[in-house]
């Protein structure tokens, strides 16, 4: 169970990184330093942004549940002992 949750946690962590980087910059912060301040007519539609927001929220919730579940499982069973 710990191994399965660790795998899901790794996948959702990578997914969160990718999803956050796909978001369009909405402010004048660090995103403008990397070319995010240049407005383009080829930007994504509002529907795509809304679906990307939903997917990011779902991925974040799965990530948070995995963190809590792993914490509870490891609290009861202890960390795995390395073979050697």
C-alpha cells in the first residue's frame, strides 16, 4: 500500500509541476521575466483555461490525499527498513 501511494504521489507531483507551468501568467510577476508578458493572439481560450484549472485542482487534491494517507500509514507501521 505504501509503495502504491508513493507511486501515485510521484506521478501527481510531476503532474502538478507540468500543470502549473502550463498556466498562463496573469500578473506582472516572474512570468513576465520569461516572456509571459508578451500578449499573443494565439493564447488559449477561456474554456481551455477553465479545464486546466479544474485538472490542476483535482491533481492537487489527489496529491494532498496521498500525502495524508502516506503520513498516517507510516506513522502506524514505521518507515521501511532498507535491505542490506
